[in-house]
C-alpha cells in the first residue's frame, strides 16, 4: 500500500477507508479504551491524530510508541470529533518500526535554540526547525522559478578556485600537501605550491561572481546558486563561514537595472513564501516574531527607498545619535549605521548606492568624480530592518584601462586575473549583478534571529560537529 503524507491526508476532501501513514510520535495520551498518538512526518507543521482502540490486536505495540519513535499506521481517515483538526485516523494496524526511549532529547517543548544547535541531528524533528527547513526548501525553489521565468540561465561556478573574487583575502585553503611537512621552494623559505594537487595555491570560493560574469558575457542573463565560504573570524548572528549565495549577472545592464532586479527578486521571494508556507509563517508569527506578518506585508506593498552613500552619511551625521563608530565620508558603514537607516530613519528596506571607491572591491565600475572631486563606484547594498545588508551588488567595470588601474590600487596581480581582463578585451559590455545571502533572506522571511538556526549544519568559528 502506498504511503500518504500527513499534509495530503489533512487536506483530504473526503473520508478514506484505508490509508497508510508513516512518521514519528510527537505525543501519546492513553485513555481506558483507546490511545491517541500524534504522528508527524515533516510534510507539514501539523501532525495527524491517530486513534488506536484497545481492542485492536496490535494495541500492545502502542505501549512502545514513546515520543520520538517511528511508527507505521494503517487506518481509516474519518471526521475528527476533536477540536483543532478536521480529520483523524482510526488505526486498523499499528507498528513501531524504530523505538525511542526516555533519553530522546526532544521530550518536551520549550528547548532553547542553543540547546537545539547541540542536537543538530535531531532538531529538524522539532516544530520550529521543521518549519525553517520547509521554508528554506520552498525559498530555494522560488529562487529558480524567479530567474527561470525571466529567461536567466543557471550556471555552476567552481567551488575550488585559484582567485579571490572579492580581493579581501578571506579564503579557506584547499591543499593535499602534508601541512606538517610541506615540500619547500628551492631557497627553502616558502612552500612549493607547484607540487600541490592543482599545481598552484587554491581556495574555497568566496563568490561565483567572476565566473558568472564570464557566462553573462555569453548567455546574457545568468545566475548562480551555491555554497560560498569566508574565513572571516566574525562571530555574529549574521555571519557564517559557509553560506549559500545567489548571484545574478546581467549583460547590458547598469546599476539602476541591477537595483530594480534586486527589489523585484526580494519581493517575489517573500510573496512566494507567503503563498506557499502560510502555516509555517503563522507559526513563526506566534513563537518567533510577532511582527512578522505585518512586516512582510509592509515590505511587499511599499517601494524600497534608494539613497546614495553621500546622502546616507549626511543623514547619519545629522541623526543626533552617538555612534560606536563615528562615520565620515569615506568610511565603511557599520552594522549600527545600516540598521539605523533602515529601522529608524526610513523604516523600510533601503538600497544605498555609489559608495567611495577606496572601500569597495576592485571590479566595481568607477563613477565620474562628484563636485568635490570624490571618487565613488557604482555599488549598491540592500539593507532591511532587523538584519542590515542582505544584498551586495554593483555595476562592473567594463573598461579595460580603468579596471587595470583599480586592480593596481588593490595590489592585485594581473597575471592571476588574465581571463577576467580578457572579458574587457573581447566584446566588453556594461554589465551588473548582485549577491543575495540565502540565509539572511531566510532570517528576514521567518524572523529567526540567528543565522545558525536557518542553515542545517552551521559552520562558524569553532563549530563543525555535524
Ligand atoms: O556583499 P558580498 O560580499 O558581495 C559579493 O560577494 C559579490 N561578489 C556579490 C555580487 O555582486 N555578485 O556578499 C553578498 C551577500 C551579502 O549581502 C550577504 O547577504 C551575504 O552575501 N553574505 C553572507 N552571509 C552569511 N555569512 C557571511 N559570512 C556572509 N558574507 C556575505
Ligand atoms: Mg557586502
């Protein structure tokens, strides 16, 4: 007999004489003549109430169906007399396929998130994490849907790379050399990387952007969606060493087109989750962030504010706030500034654009100097309440001479980026793109406050247990 998922059984339009459910026991309550078992199979937030009559030949097995045990139930789907559910299943057979004893850690409700991180192998069976990972799955699907509907092609940049896409040096090394006793260069001073697996120094990628640019300059509209790695030792609620990023790249597009795409993308994802994960979002609204539904509606209805970096610095200077990091033109915006702009000043998502050239990556397109001769690049960051930056992007420098000058300013070796420079030698076009941190988007969509709780197995400094 074919298994029915709880989600489909709960959505049934008519009773059924015989269905098979398989899942895990959430709770059990024994009365004199029968037992109630709540079966959850992760297909949706809710479980199915199973009624097992004491006269059933399989009834003795119910005594072994403790919280956490795996069970298999055949039965009739009937109208439920209980409150809170339309259907219940009256068992005709009941089997425990995997027992769980009193040491099962998810016995009661109300575990802390910190404790649940320590049992990352079991936390998907809790209500909260079941909901998080269903939303994560749906959101990933919506990412593809958004781009595929618009004629974007999905490209797969390499995970192992020899180049630093951000030029920030925050990369994990990849090597098969014996790190305790590596081969030495002729002068004995350095490590001889020509003897390493790839014949050179290699790393885990920090971004697929440079490769996406290659493909945009051939297929026009592309996007990546994959894991990226950063060895930045920042132990915050918004940084992970391994996270997923979506990076669209568009040929014949400028910064304004890029900001339009970013706004449409964020709204599309939120709308999709609202439509397809309603029950899970309701759960987050109740137990995680009571303002969630109102915030999502607000974000969906209003256009995002756009504000140049120069304007942003003026707003911050005139805010009357005392900053931990005082900000003057030329400084990087810190999290406190970003959050002030989006949470206090504009009270909505804000795209800040045209940042000082000196604080941004080498590949960003250089703007005309402003009236005071200050240099900016066509960069943008999308900031949202509660999180800060969820998107970083830019128009790319398509002029060979300007790009070479920027690389020199960043002390980058042209030889290592020869193929990137070639894109400007052969058929160069204005192009732009951005990166959305998938986990940050999930935090925004669910209200979950720590990045460790929206990724199945968080990689943060000192943590790689599971
Ligand atoms: O702003 P970032 O560093 O931009 C890039 O990597 C560009 N190559 C993107 C592009 O233009 N194609 O990163 C983009 C986004 C950030 O806005 C943030 O949401 C996320 O990636 N992100 C992180 N998420 C979690 N943990 C980290 N350590 C992150 N670093 C960046
Ligand atoms: Mg950024």
